[in-house]
C-alpha cells in the first residue's frame, strides 16, 4: 500500500489505536466499523490489526501476551520489543484516533486515484471512456462501504408508515395473531 506519501500516515496514531486495542477489552467493538487493515500504513501495524481481528472473530481476547503467538502463527516476523512498543501506547478516545486513520486511508486512496488520472490523462494508451469509468468506479469505492450505513430519519419514518399501513390493511402482520 505504500505509495511514497509518508505524510499520509501517522505512526503515533496507529500505535495508540493498536495499543488501546491490546489493553482495553472492548475497544475493538468501538472501531471495527471504521477501520480496515488498509487503515494502517505501516506493514507491522497492519499485521497486528489483522491478528487482533482474527482472534476476535474466533472469540478470543487479543492482548499483549496473546498477540505474539498469533503473529507467529501468521508468519509475521517481529521482535518482542515490537509488541512492547505497541502496547506502551494507548488513548482514552480511541474513536477519535480511529477516525484519523480512516481519514488518512481515504486520502491515500485519493492520492492513488490522482496518480492514475495523471498517468492516464497524459497518455493515449487507454481509451478515455475506460479511464472515466475506472475513475468513477474507484471514486465510488472510496466511500461506498460507509455510505450504506448512513440513513436519515425520513428513511426510518417511511418504513414505519409503510408498516402501519400494512398492519391497518391486514397485510404482512409479523408475529402470531392474538385477537387484540
């Protein structure tokens, strides 16, 4: 994922998020929807996050002691000092730091898209319609996963009104009829 834009990373922020994930029992549940492995610019940090996710998915607790064997199982080269470096960082506001990593990940994707446009906008090797379609697809993918989670009150009210109308007309009433 490295693209030469080291300024689109924040090592201390990554360390704080990972350290908090290893030190606080339920921290992963606060940030799992925001973060992906690509939210971490540094390879070792990405691997630690993947190990935490794998352990969590198996119902195990990822902490300072259990992360080492998981990294070894995943064939990640590390020294015990690397885990100590991660674990001595933490924050009380993990969501704020996770939002920063989320933002930096999106900015790296914008940078990559910009590089694609520069390369293909100055060359006639690829059809311009293909460049446009690929650009639209990549731009949509940058925020595509997060947009589907956002709904307005109007969206919910529309569903409620529809359900009330169905109930009044006797259509699709969920549950068992009781006569009330």
